[in-house]
C-alpha cells in the first residue's frame, strides 16, 4: 500500500470471487466481533461512534454519533433504524456498488447501529430503479438471518432484530429523510414539517435514525478496529475514509477508497487523468447539487470544511469531471430538468422555480434566450435558495449561479447560438452514441 | 343539563403559559405555542399566507409567510414556527430578507396561475388576488408557457375543480382529512403537475362546500354559484342556519332579491368556521314557487283572496271553534313565532292543544321535554370538545346534527372517547374513532340501564356527556333510563332535536301542558305569571293539558266517526272543530295517511305556510307567511343557545307568523298581542326561566326490542343528512352528493333470509314495501336498517312503520 | 349722419345677417354632414368575434367600473348545447340604463376582452323609461357577412386562446350549418 493514498477498507476485498457472499465477508473478519459489540453497553457504542468523528455520508455530513444520541431513551416507544439507500443524485454512484459488493458490512452495521439506538426493527430503503442491489441485499439479509445474525436472540445476546428491505418507487425526493419515511409508511413521498425531527418522531411517529448506506457500512470497521485506527485516516474535522466514485471525462472512472482530505488532483491521477487529448473544464465534488469547481481547486483537500471554503460542498463525495468538450449550458439544463421532474410539488419555490428556470434554460439551449434572463435566473435561484421546504429546492438553485460564476460567456453566447453548435454533442460523449443520435 | 346557568365554564380552563417575543421591534405576549403568524396578527401585522389556516395543522408548503427570525440562517415560515420566549422576528415590514422572500414566492405562485380573474368566481374576494396586489410585482417577468389543464372537472356533482388555478396549498385536502374525516380528495402527481384529485369515489362529503370557502384561489367552485354573481354585487347578511338544531352561524349573500349563496360564518363557540353542505347549498327552495296571496276555499276550490277577506274568514272560523281548536306548529318556527303561537293558542283560541312535534313523539317525551328540557341550558360545544367521554343515544350526529359530529371528531382526535348506542357502527362513528354499544331499536332503555362497566366508568369521569337524540321518542322508557344513567354516572346530558325550531318552540311553550319558559300549565304560580304577562285572568287559561298531535289526529277521526254515526239530521258538535297548522311536513308524521284524512275531515283548517303543500291543499284558509330570509328571529340550538338572526331581504308584503297571528287576534276582536320580533323576544326574555317545581317525568318501564319471527326483522332507520327533505328542493347538484339508499343487514341475517351479497332486499309491511340493494354490515342480528327518507326509501310513507317495529324481509326481485 | 329711425335700424341688422355664414346645423335632415368627433362617446356596442360568437364573458367588470351604476350583467355557463362565447362563461343578461349612463367610458377601459366599445350613435331619446334600458340584443353589434349568430360551437379544433389571438377570421361551414339547422328548427316550432 505504500506510495498510494488509497485506503481500501470497505472496498478491500471487492476483487474476491464472490465478495458479496457471507462466507467472503466472514473470511475477512466480518461478523467476528459482532457478539462482543452486542454485549457492550449501547451508550458505549454511541460514544465510540461519537469519538470516531464519523460524519454522515449522504451529503449533509451531520455527525453520526450525535444523531444517534438524539434518540430519546426509555420513552416506551419502539425505535427504528432506516438506511437511506435511495441513491438517486445525478453523478452519485457509491451506495449501489457498496450494496452490490459488500452488503454484509452494511448489515453488520445495521445490527450494531440498532443495538446502539435500541431498535428492534431496521428498514433498508433502496432506490426502486436498481433491482440488482435490492436482490442482493435481500439475499444478504436472508444469509445473515440463516447465520443467526438477524432474528430473535441474536448470538444468544437476547437481542432481537428484524431487517426489512424495501424498494422505492422511483422518486428522488424519497432520498430526503422525512419523505423517505412517508414513502416507507405507504404515503406519498413528500418531506415532512420539522420539527419534530425523525430522531423524536420519525417512522410511525416513533424515534427513528435515518443514515446513509456508506455511513452504516463504516460502523462495523470502526467498532472492530477502534477509534484510534479510524482517526488515523483523514483530517481532524473530517476523519476517516470515504468511497470516492469518480465519473465523467476521466480515463478510468470508478470507485476509489481514500481518506478524507485527499485532493482532486490525486484522485484524478488514480482515475488515469482526463481522457486523452482533453483538459479539465470543471468538476463537482459530490453530485449535481453542489456548486462546480475548476482546475484552480484541484489541490483543495476534499474535506467537508475545505469544500465549503472553496465555495462548494463535499456532498456525496462522488466527483464528476467534465472536460472542455462539455457545454455548461447543456449540463446545467440537464440537471435542472432533472430537478423539475423530481420536485415533489409541495412547496412553491421549488415547484414553480424549477419549472420557470428549466423553461428559460431550455430557451438558452435552443439559442434564443434574452440577455436580461442571464441575470434574472440568478435572482430566481436566490428566490428558491433557503426558502424551499427541503433541500431539493436548494439543490436545484445551486448549479446555475455556480456555473455563471466561471462560465458566464457560455450563457451569453447561448443567447444567439445554440450550445450544440459550439460544443459538438458527439465529442463530449464518453461512450460514442449510435450514429445519428445527438447528445 | 341543568336549569341553572354555567358559572364555571371559564374557570376550569388550564392555566396557559405566556411568553413574550418581539415582532418588528414590538414586544408581544402570547400563549406558548402560538405561531408567529398568529402573534403578528394580534399586533395588526398581516403576513401573507395561503396554506395557513388557523383550524388546520400547519404544513408550511406555500412559503408565502416567510419571515426573518434572529439566529436562524434562513427565513422561516411564520405559520409553522411558534413564537419563542425572547425570540426576535422581523416581518416584511422591517426585514428586507422577509420582504424579498415573500415577493419571490408570490411571483412564483403567479407563473402557473391562469390569471382568468374576470371569469373566476373568486375574483374580487380572492386572497391570491389581494396578496398579489399587496406583495406581488407590478409586472410579470415570466414569459414562458403556463402549465395547462382542461378546465373544471367535477370532483363531485356539486364541487368543481379548476386545476390551473390551484396553488397546491392543500387546505382542501387537509380539511377533508383532518376536519371532515372524508379524505376523498388528495394531491396527486408531482412538481408543477401536482394537482388535487379524487380516487375512484367522488368527493361526496357532507362538508365538501367548506373547501370552496377556504380555497385561497378559485380552484374550487360550486355548480350552484358558478358564474351567477360577483362578490361586489352581493349584499351579505349574517344569518343562522334553519336546517338543523346545530345552529350554525352563516352568511347569506343575495343579489336582486335572490339568494346567490350561503357561506359558513365564523363562530368559535358553535360551528367554528365550518358548516355542512345542506346549510350551504340547500337554499334554492326559498325561491321556488311561493304562496303569493291568501287563499280561501269557495265551492270546494281554493281561490285567491285579499288579506282582509281571508283574515275575516279565518278569524270567524277560529272564533267559532274557540276551545275546540288544535294548533300544530311544526319544528321550523323561530323562537319568537313559536311564542306567538303559544300565546295565540291559549289566549286567542282558548286551547292547550298545541304540539310542535310533527314527527314520531310520545307522552313520555312530552313530560321529559316539559320537565327537563324547556328553558334549561346544558353542555355546550366547547364542553363536548373537552369531555373525556361522550355517549350518543338514538343520535347519529353526522346525519342528524353535523356540527356536533365535527366537534366530536375534533374532540376524538384529541382523545375524547365516543360511544354510540346503535344497531351498527356507522361511518360517522368510525370517523370519530368511536365504540359501538350494540343496541337494537326498541331496546335503548334496557341498554342504557345495562350499560357495561367500562362505558359507565368512562361516563363517570368529570365532564362526560350523554347526548340523547330525538329518535328516543320511539324508545319506550328511554328518558327515564337516561335519567337513571345520569344519576349513576353524574354525566352531563343534552337532548338533541333535528329541526332548528324545536328547541325554541319548547322554550316558548308549544307543548300541551307547557307554558312559556318551562312553566307547567297546572302550577298556580306559573299560571298567574303567564296570565299577568298576557293581560288575562288566570282562569281564562286552559285548565288541563291539551292534546298532542297524535291525540289531535285521533280526536278528529273519533269526531268523524261519531258524526257519521249521528246521521244527517242531528246537530253534531265535534270535540275538535278547527285546526291551525303552521309549517308541518305530513311525510314526517307516522301514519301520514291518517293525518291527511284528519286534515280532510276537520271542519275548519287554517294553514300558515310559505309554499303550497299537502296541508295548504286541504285548508279552508291559507295565509302566506315569510320565509327565513324575509324575517328576523332566533333559533335555539340543542344546547339551549339562542341564535338570533336579522332579516336578509325585507319584503313589505310578507308577514311573519307572529304578525299574521296578531292580525287574526285583531279580527277576532281580541287585544293585539306583540307582533314585532323585538317585542316578542323582550317579553319572552323578561319572563325568564321557571324556577318552581316541574312536571316529574313518569317512571316508564324500560322497553325491550321486539322479537322478530322467521323472515322478519326489527326495523332500524334514520335520515341521511341529504335526503328528500322539502328544504333541499331545487338544488340537483347537492342531491347528486346524497348517499345511495341501501338496506343494511348482517351476513347471518342475510343468509337466514336467502339474501346474498350484491342482491336486492325487499323490506315490507302490510302497508307497502321497499326494495333496495343490500349492503352486508357488521351489525345486530335480525335487524334491518334503511334510510328513512331517501329516494326509493321513504320508510314512513312506504312501510308505515317506525324504527323498532317488525318488518318482513326477503330477497328482492332482481 | 342722421340717425335712422329705430324700425329701420332693426331691419338693418336682419338684412346684414343675410350675408353672414350660416351656423345652424340642419339636424336631423343633414346630420351626415356633421359626424361626431372620432373619439366621441356614444351608445355602447357589444362586439362579436369574427365568427359571430360574443366577446362578452359576463365578468361584470364594466358594471363594477361604472360610476353611475348603469350596467347590469349576469354571467352564465356556456353549456355543451348552447355556446355564446368562447371559453366557459358568457354574459346571459346585459343591460345598460341610458337614463343613468354618463358616457364616461370607464366600462370600456375595464372590459378585459374588448367586448364593450362605444359607437358614435348619440340618438338616445325615447318616450319611456323602459325603452331606455337597453338589453343585450339591443347592444350586440351587427352580424356581418362572415358571422352567424350565437349560440353555436367554436370553430372546430380551436381554443379560447386562438380567438383572442385573432386566429379566427370567419364562420366555418360547420358553424353555418349548425345555425341554419337551429333556425330551421325554431321556425318549424313557431309554425
């Protein structure tokens, strides 16, 4: 491992023959300390996670241990753990590979977490459009149940736990934790009014912890190897390792596990650099919902706080890389079309704002925008930002102002000329499209 | 129920913690938990809002009410954030952030709104219009294509939905779910395509009209009011609903002497901001064919007559029958008109034969109403809301007193336990999360006596309430049994009539043996009080209690029989020589045929009516009187609360019943009684409630249900809220939301009688039969339920049977 | 110069006037010679769309704007078998009381569909009050060759919007046939 900054932990044995099988996981130490951890006091488990400094990997980066500690104890209500596996962010592809290749680490994490928060029921809510991981996690749960890790009286510790794998129905909004809970309850997926927060009144109005797949998957490794080991990775404020899913115009897009604090330049190197004959134009640290960055920011450490300082956010930690063949106008329009389509409709700014902005951007894409609309769109984004019901509106209001900051000329060019004329759709394609189909 | 007024209604409210925050630099002290938007209202600061409604749970969806809260990074929805102690809030008046946020939301709201205000029924009274004026941009920046939907769709036969206009505030859907308990409408689709829609069923809720009123745009409109008027044409008058004893505060809007619409008033003590669709939409009857002039019978035919002529004939006829006249007032009179009848009967006609009940009644009920109900005041709506438990006996609030239902549902959501004695758990009971105590009609008294310990214990908690419906009159011993239950549990109780005028008429003394203010006719002091009030000698008052409606009908038939036996040449003097009938609905009376033949055979019949009816058709003199919009007066709610209302449209040519009775007194050369509403009200008010001893109800033994034989069942029945009532005529769209008439029997009863699910059932008596589709229901065995007065199911008319009677049951011809 | 006798001096005025320009307008014989000014506010007219459908949507904004309370409008729903205007709503009752009207023209400004305009007709005298309350049929503009009288269907395949964008230019044969059939029926019924 010397000479590389990569630290495969979650991804360590993904080149095994069947890394997803329980045997493979156990052969690498999986479930070995489960009984021991179930016998420790739940509060100690929470303390361990708190001390480790693990932060949520779903995008917001909320300290996980603190989230768990909000769950009221001895309130006589059932507690629930819900794993948010509704990974639908454009550009984000880390939870799905984890569930495909290492589902048992997730399940062990679920068991440990449930023990910590005193839950006897866990739900894994998986994005409905991806049947593979749903099948694989189902299988893994069945294996774990057969092995006695799930069910009544786990490993003789007297702890009961049931794990339910639930497939969503295809809505980005259900990645928002309260909308996910509504969806899980069989209602229409729309975010709930907070407070009360899920930790107090979540699923079926009971205390609920909602965590991202990667967060929960990190838990067994921390418990097994200790706080010191975990804090050995990353930085003081953003400790630990992270599964980076690099995509876009790079030679070797894929999953790279490395500590927080690694730079984009290093990740780009691991990914083989920008594709042959091209140069970096812009990149996004974590999905389409964070502001874009340029080559100037390649040496900024990828941590929660440094990214904010650079004017972006770490988000899901799944960098998207674009080279000079990309039309920013078109990229932004695609994302806004996505947000318009996925806006749940509950609040006005998001529902109407995405409708309006997308309409204007589509005009730009056609090459017939009006000059005043370039700045008007920023105003519209500001009218959404911070005023919508949930983070979806904020996410939708993010890409355009960020893009305008660095690529204003592309938008003014689009007033008279369709971006397709300036940026060949075929040149930007990573996989050549069939003849005649334009990007 | 007690005869003394409540002194403790205010004092037992729990102490509220008050907190002080700062809004726009001014300190404001409000109860803890008060939302910022409400606190701002108290200071006179109006924050724009669409989704916010004080009676609905906050949703914070429209984002129009964003304000700046110190210490919060983003502007906060003031409708969903409670004011905290020491919190500093800045609204649009002092905060740039709040102001731009609100303006931004308003601009967004308008981009997909069609701006078809000129054709929109809400135009002119539209919160979106008003707030667009106050916080919107003068010109739109949006140049794109608006989202379009096909113009209005019917979510029910009465309610129209224009989805283009909808701003997705979810007030209607939240109302349907949280208040009415009829979540037949919901938001569908997502993003800009989000829309209100129905599932398989239409939005046939009894309270659907409220959604129109709370819609902050013109997305929901009614077929009845559609395009008929504009707000600035309308003259609005606060009124009281005449449809039931709930006593809703209402607003009647008229134009050119036509009522255009009625809306719910805002009375937190009674109907809050809601009313039922019957109260809202059932007013076209007011404008259907009216009696324009007096009519007199000449050569067997009614002909038009002048007022002096008609009054002369009526006065002469009534004077000739002095002491031998019976007065039937019906349950629709205002308290003041009822009082005029009570007085005219005793003074003008020298009779105590007066009965307000044009329905199934009993002597036991007469005693109960005279002894316990008249002049009393019992638990009020607010006490229903705070009651730990409520027992419903012979009462189906959703159908018979809808505002009680809404209050009880609100209470049930907060923890009140509702119990109902009935043959099955109705939809209304289920929506109140109530528990059924199974009770076969006829068995009510027994069930009240044998109430299980759990229910009795619940009713023994302080503040528990028993509500006894008007249908208890057909349950032998029910009133005495309720008194026993009240003694056993200490619960409060109230009697709930169906018609708006019944309670007022009882207080006014429209019952045999009962003088105004709950005074017994037989009590010397009471007689003297009344006699001095009326300026007569106590001896001129009738000496003994008179006849009820049933007794009156029986007497007329007896007279007729005696007359035919007496033969032609003998001079025969009937016991009852005349009838004075006000708004009586023959179809509501058991044995309507007998009633109508009595009307035919009574020697002299005077009818005071608004519209031609079966009574006016048989009358010797018909005197037209004012409808509710043409007069003022008061109805009295089931609580005993007076609900005065003013004249909507004064008509110089239409007279109240009281005025007509005063004119009759003049023509009969009697002292003119008070005729103006204010005078009548003052006189009745000065009289006050009776403090002396009352009629003690007879201890009637508890009845028990009949035992039906093979192929028979006990009849259970009550009215749907929307049925064939004559006051719902003229509004077909409302009729379209009626519940379908079905026969309900249990699966076992069905099997025993060869009835299968999906087939039809024939319910019959010697009088006739009703055949309806069956709905197998979890209910008592050998009981059959069908609606009392719905299309194809007019129980009183077709079967001639009352609830509790035995009827035959068989599979109907398919 | 010696003073003329008073009688003659009077005739002198008469005589001299004979040679001055005549100011008298010969109304009504020569009224065409003196048309009103172009922006003269005369009697109102309710306009039609080019196919004969009415422009009035019964919104009552004219009535609201009227400072003299001279206008009465009652809207109604266009039903499937009786369509008077494109869209949902039409003016069922439309009355202007010319005893009240002050010809200020605020109604014209309020009209959102340009249904109400003013003509140059100023001959508004009559011998009873009733006759001076003009009904909708008195106010409706004349039918031109291209129009057929409402009620009839909209031009097939068009929307309300097309009418306002001026895409409809004349009544289609379908509309003509519909109106002809209706008129036949009516005359049949009269017979």
